[in-house]
């Protein structure tokens, strides 16, 4: 809005004589021109921003552009998210363990379990050892079955090795009735 005011002042529209109009109408005509420059104030007291032509609020859509637009995308790459829609994500730190099942198309978490939750935290002696990982897998399997999810895929991150605590979470899921398809590179 300030940019519009400065630009109209630089162009000299404030100096133009509009006849016998009052300074208020001159001010109103030069700056607003009959259009609303800003929308209603939002809940938090921040004004909505508008484009230079005062038409639309700024919207940012991050579109992923392929590096090579002529690159062939295989049928499997296009359909794998629909054929195997649920993926397992396991996060293990020094203090706690958490795991979640996420729908790959809608990016919504279907089931979540972690050692920081109240129902698991009270029972465990330590929140980051192997028994904690087994209990996280058991709770995640129960919550997944409540959401009618019986299969999922797991691809470890680059820095993760499929052994120890991660393997304990996945094995606990398998033992409690969730079929996990593991992709190791």
C-alpha cells in the first residue's frame, strides 16, 4: 500500500488540479480510486496483503518442476503411492521413540505411537531402550488395526541402519498383525 502511495506521488498525481473538488476527495481519488486496498483485518490483527493491482491476496503455491521435463516416469513410479498407500516412519532419539503410519497420497497420519504419550510413558522404565521400541510397535499396531490398516511399507532413511531399535519396532508391528514390506537399498 505504501508502494502505491509513493508511486502515485512520484508520478505527480497529487499535484494535478482536479478543479473545485475538496482536498479530501482529491486524497480519496488519488490513493484509493474507489477500490478497497486491503481486506478485512484477520483474527491476529495482521492485514491481508494484496497484489499491485489490488485484485487477489498473495498466495504461494510451490510447484515442483522436474529438472528434466523429457524424463520418462515409469508406470510403477506413478502408481506406487496408490498400490501401497501407507508408509511407516520411525524416529528414534536418545530420549524417546516414536512411530507413525502415514497415508502417502493424502499425507495424513493414520496411527501414531510414541514413548512420550501418557499411556506408554507411565508403564516404561526407560523411554528409549528395546522394550520401549517393542511397546511402541505394539501400540502402533493396535491403533492401525482400529483404523483398518493392515499393510504398510518401510524404507529406512539414508542415515538409518535396519538393525537394533528400528528393527525391534518393525518386528513388533509384524508380530502384532501388521504386514510390513521393507525396502532396503
